[in-house]
C-alpha cells in the first residue's frame, strides 16, 4: 500500500496532465465511487436502550414489550423432555 499523501500527490500530478473533458470524466468517476461506497451501517441492538441503532442522523423509537406477540407459537409440550436425550438423562 502507498502512503495516502503520496497517492494524493500522484493523482494530482496525473490529473494536471489530462484534457478538460478527461478531467470531467475523472470527476464523474469519483462521484460514482462515492455513491457506490455509501453504505448504511448494519443495525446494532442496544439492549440498554431497548432499540436498534442504525444511523446517527435518524431517530428510532424504543421497542415496546410484546411487539412480536402473535408472530410465533409454542407447542403445549415445549417444556417436556426430548426423546433424543432420553439415554443421556438415565
């Protein structure tokens, strides 16, 4: 890897050699790279706040208890011992 300052100098030197139309193309390519590399941070759950935090510039509401109610069910025998573990429990 090159030192960032050296790379900046090399880019500046090369850009000075370009024709005005080529400089416009370089600028367009740089803008393309900026758009391509914009990524939203992955959601992180902060259990202390009870909320997901994704972006510092956007406010998210705290999660409320029971907000997933009704999205899944548990069988009546959920707490019963599993047959797969019978030999280990003897």
